[in-house]
């Protein structure tokens, strides 16, 4: 899909990846951008700076997501692309992560994508075309050693995107899932030595990869191309991959060993 003349909604839009996507889509000729973020002041400032529309939205609230879509349709007439980009890191592995942490991560990384799909799919299907870009993480394809809730919910986000693609491709719906490693945003990892990223890239580089991937309508958006090889190795021999991840975790916990 080309972005020219498209109407695009971007959640998590006030900074980092969301802001970079908005600028990239406008440069490609998008006719309308609606930024959304939990922080009303931040999204308003970002929208003014970029030159697009913006409104506050709690993506974990289905009524709020529907209101976001309704407002976009009221202003622009339709939604061609929905970029479900909001997310947050979390602490904790398994037993040390409280239930509310797991629930928050689930609502933010899985249910928000579902709410977006429910809100936009009827109109897209009626027109016979539409695009969903869901931000997940390379952690969902592989693993983030420091956070169980983050890893598990990002994996679920990828599976949801797969299911939407399988279910609605014949309706003209295209789906891509964004799976970066480290990006220079507020969520970027502050150290690289534990093997969880092959380098920190700038949001603008990521946005360029998104545009290219969506133009080719490929499912995985991989700003860190090494991830594709890691996923292939995992698929070839998951037991060997698990062994390697255990070794990596041990080195991360006790670098002296």
C-alpha cells in the first residue's frame, strides 16, 4: 500500500516511534493524520509541531478507541490505516511480577490492538481495503530476558496480528506487525551487553523501514534485519534456541561466569 492520500490513525503518537511514523507518512503524501496518546498535552503539542490532528485516547478503553475512530471519520471521512503503536515496558519475570502488572501489559499490548481492529474493520471491509500496523517487538518473536509480562504479551500481539491477517485478507485487509529491537526512545534499553539488541536505531530509520514494508505489504516489519535470521534459527531447532537463551540469561545475570 502506498501512503499517498491515505487517512492514518497513530496511537502512542506523541513521541518516539509514533511521531516518526507521522512525519514519514506525511512525507509520503498522506492526506490526514490523527495522532492519539494518553497524555493530552503531549499529543496536542506533537500534532501542532508535525502539522496534523491529535486527540487524547486511553487505548485500553474500548469506548475511547471507538471514539478516536469516530472522530477521525468525522473529520476525514474514513480510516485507511490504523497504527496501533502504544506500549510500555514492565519489570518482573514470573513470580515477582504482580497480577496487576500482567493485566496492564495484556490490556496495553493485546486488547488495544483488538479494540482498534473492532473499530476500523467494518468500514474497511465495506470499502474492500484497509491496513492495520500493530507495534509488537522482537521480544515477541524471541524473548526479552528482563520481563515476562512484556515478552508474553508482545508474543500474543503478534499472534493476534497473524489471526487478523488470516481471517480478513480476503476482505482486502492487510496487516503488518512491527518487531524492532532497541529504538532511541524513552523505552530504549540502556545497555547492549546482554544480547537483547543488535544496536539502538533512530525512530526515523524505523519509520523508513515501515514505509518500505507496507509498500510491499509484508507481514513482519524488521528494522533490525538480524531478527529474521534469529527467528529462522529458532524455527529450525527450538530446543537448541532455548538452550542458547538459557546460556544468554545466565551470562546476563552473572557476567563473571
